[in-house]
């Protein structure tokens, strides 16, 4: 296995984990609906339906960050260390999520369930939007510079430096927010479809979820097509990597559109993903009682997001363009770990299929029987 092969292999793993993470954000989508639901019984159903899956989303986020740290540490240090306001807001929102599920229904809760429901709502909205902002920077760039020679500076051995706003500028960039809002709407749509499949409620609850899936799905399609149009017409960087890890960045109009043409398999995966999402949404909303739509939209989300990550990193593309200094842009060649580290981590990655199989087994065991209000009245384990 050559170094280039290992770099490609790990970027595919990153892409796959990104696709899984965006699908699992339906948990956050369900939480974002809590303050809209006034009926206590319906709110309890939503919280317990989402609560049985929240740890999967949290764990996948941690694995996604860990995989980036192990395989592309320069990106990890540049983004996580530089845009720290963005990542602090994301991590804080997930911390309050964990606290809320743990203490919401505990005896002696002096704050009341409404307080923790508000925390879950904040995580649902903030988590989705800001993760979308973080991914959007893969296409529209960020304000940072990289100087490897700084390692020899004993007074300030910092390789990468960020803009003074440290990520706030990315949060308020309207292009990044387009994807952030699209991710939130997608998560809400899939949460509604999941609850149509997972909860055994009355027709009123089922129809309310169908309505939420339709409304959020339609608006999501608009925002996603808007984002996709911006990406395919954007100017990106074609990079030539040098032996000393520096790069020559060539500004290339319609870079990502050219990537789709060159990476025909990524284009096919993206189209298949979009088709599956549309089919699952339309079938669920216009059928009388179709409950399996989430598996179509979930599979489509996974494929589409994986394809977008691939066109962001392959074909000599800067997957993290620098707006301040194009030559500082990060690629899968100049931002990766050493060959030894990538080889060692590749052996570790062999266990990933077994982990996925275990997650599927646990998921299947928990969802074997649909959640109902009667079950919540009789069980002692509820959120």
C-alpha cells in the first residue's frame, strides 16, 4: 500500500462516516420539534423515540472527529484549534443534550422537564446548523494560513493561524448558513419519517408527522438545490503538491462540476442518493400509510453526503481552501498523517464492519417493537 493509496482510503472512510453522521442527525431533528408540540403525551413519545438513538449520533460524531485526528491531523489542528468558537458551540450543544437525557426524568429534578426540553431543542437546532456550516467550509473556504516553518519558532511554534474572529466569521457567512439550514430541515424531515415508522400512535400523531415531513422536506429540497448550484458553479483550487508539503493552488472555475464529470462514480452515487431521498419523501407523504420512507431517505442521505465529501477531496482538490492564502489550502496529500500511522490505523479500521453490524443488531433489537404510549406508562426506563 502506497502513501497515496492510504490517503485515498482514509478520505473514503471520512466520507462514509460523514454520510452516517448526517443521517443520524434525525435525532437532533426530532429534538427541534419539541417546543412545537404542546401535548405532553406526544412530547414524551418524541423524546423517548429520539432518546433511544441519541448515543449513536454522539458516538458517530466522536468517531468522525477521531478519524480526522488520526488520518488528517493538520486539518484537525487547523479547524478545531482555529475556529474554536464554531466547535465550542457545537460541543456545548451536544453536552447539554447528554445532560438533558440523563436528568430530564430523574427524581429531584428541580429545574423541571421544560428546561431540559429547551436544552434538547437548542442542541437540535444549533447542532445541525453549525455542523452544516463546518462542512460548507470544505467548499467555500476559511480564513486561515499554514506555515510549517513555525515549528522551529521557540516563542510561538504554531503551524496554522486563524482569522481574529476564530470561526465567528464562518457562522455568519450566508453561503455556509445555506447548508446549515438544509441540514436542519433534512434532519427534521427524517425525524418525522422515523417516528412514522417507530411510534405506534393514533392517526392524528401519524398525520402530524406526515405533515411535518412534507413541509420540511419541500423546503429542504429548495435549500439543498440552492447549495448544490452554488457548489457546482463555485471556483475551487486545483493543487499541485510538492515534496516539501507545500502546494501550488490554481484557481479553477467550476472546479466541483469538473470533479463530478471526472469522478463519474461519485456523480452516479450523488444522483442515486438524491433519487432515493425524493422517492422516500414522496412515497411517505402521498401514500395512505407508508412507514418505510426513512430507510429510503436515510440511504439516500448517506450516499449523497458521501459523494459530496469525495468531490471535495479527490481529483487534486483542496478539501479545505484557504481564503487568506491559497497556498495554505489543505489537501489529502499535505494534511495527512505519516505512512506508518496510516498503515497502523488501516489495520484498526478492519473492525469497522463489525462495529456497524453490532449497531445494526442493537438498532433492530430496540425497534423490533414499535414505541407506544402504553409502553411508556408501564416501563421504568424512559427519558
